[in-house]
C-alpha cells in the first residue's frame, strides 16, 4: 500500500466514526451517562476520576483544550473550574448537543474538526480527552501536537478504555455467546442460501494501554504521572453492558455500593497494585504535568 492510499484509508476511518457519532448525538449522553442508576454511577465514577486528576484551585483559571467533547458532559465539569475551555469534536451534531448542554453563555468555545489534523492556535494550560483517543487514527501525533502548546506546569488528563479488563467484550453483546451465535447465524444463512449481511465497517476502536499512553506523553515532555480507575466494578448487571448478566435490577444497589468502594480503594493503592487493579476497570484516567 502506498502512503497516499494509506492516508485516504485513515481519513476514511475517522470519517466513519464521525458519521456514527453524528447519528448517535441526539441520544448518546442520556443513554451513556444519565438513563439509569447504573449509568449515573458510571458518570459519578468518571467525574470523580477526572476531578482527582486535575488539581483545580478555588479560582476559575486556565485555558484547557478538550479533544472529543461529544455532548459536552465533561466540558461542563471542567468549565466550572477553568477560565476557558476550547471543545473540539469531529461531529457537528455532537457540538450542537454540547452547546445546548453547557449553555450559550458558558466559557466554552466550540471547534468542529478532526483531532487528527487539529492545530491549536493558543497557548494552553492543559488538555483533556475522555473516551476519545481510541477512535482517533493518529492519536499519538494529536497528543504530541497539542502538548507542544502546553508550557511547564500544564496538565494532561486522558481517559480511555482499559485494554486488559473484565469488561472487555463487544459492547452490549455477551461475548461468551457471540462466537456460537455468529457461527449458527452463518450456518443458517448458508443452508437458506441467504447473503451475508454487510458489516458496519465504519465503527472501530483500539485499546490504548497506560504504558503506551504514558510513553507518548513522556516523549512530549510530561512527567509526574498519576493513574486512576474510572468506571470500576464487574459487568454483571442485567441492565448493564451484559457481559455477565447475573444481577437483576432489584438487587443492584449493594453491588453498586461495593463497586464504588472498590474504586475508592483501588485509587489509593500503591502504583504497582493500582495498575494491576485496573483489571476491574472499564476505563482509566492517566494524568501528567508538563516539565
Ligand atoms: C464516545 S464519545 C465520548 C464523548 C465525551 N467525551 C464523553 O465522554 O461523553 C467519542 C467522541 O469523540 C469524538 N471523536 C471521535 N473521533 C474524533 C476525532 N478524530 N476528532 C475529534 N473528535 C472525535 C466523537 O465525535 C464523539 O463525540
């Protein structure tokens, strides 16, 4: 494959993700963060991880870039502590939702664009990105480019999905049955001479390990790394991501309580043990300070 062909494939994949998030923009935030007490717990856990890594002062200060603001969920949280947030997203529909969610008079400037090609214009006091780098082809270059605009003392706070985790699977599918289901489906279509359904090749994601993320930020001049689990527990709820649908709705609260205690405990473990405890996290936050 020539480099010109490769570039067009990469642009296409980011474009596929743009289409998917444009389509999901109207319901994404409600479904992902606010719909049930389970998703509200995941919101609270992610918010706690974000706030633990930012070290905000009482005073609202600093200009922060958010990469992939989506419907503005974390934009709003950071904007409550910062002087200014520049919120970038590849999906115009997501930006529209975010504008509504954070309010027109908020200290937020929205930018519609692909982070893979984004070039900050201003000096930044830091940047953050929640559940986005896994979709950016060329995330390493994006972080390097943005980091070049952060002076000494600035913060980087990145949240992404945990690669080695009990949550790994295929979203809402039960991974332990999908292999069999797929096989049976294929067999049925062969017997009935039906065509294979076209795969939605627009969606893809990668898993970025804390070590890989740390290396990129280290090379970009960051130090004083910290790591915290974000969504933490076990994927065992009937209403949850359904990897292990064991706990019915009425029995959720004690498990939710235990998982939140687990997150708090894991966040305080020595670094080696904390890294290992990430196996019970769906996502993690890595933060660092510019040298
Ligand atoms: C899973 S959503 C997360 C949204 C939000 N950060 C949150 O946690 O609720 C991923 C977001 O990243 C955006 N995104 C994906 N690839 C991007 C890219 N290359 N440049 C900018 N935004 C991108 C999507 O449009 C979407 O809004």
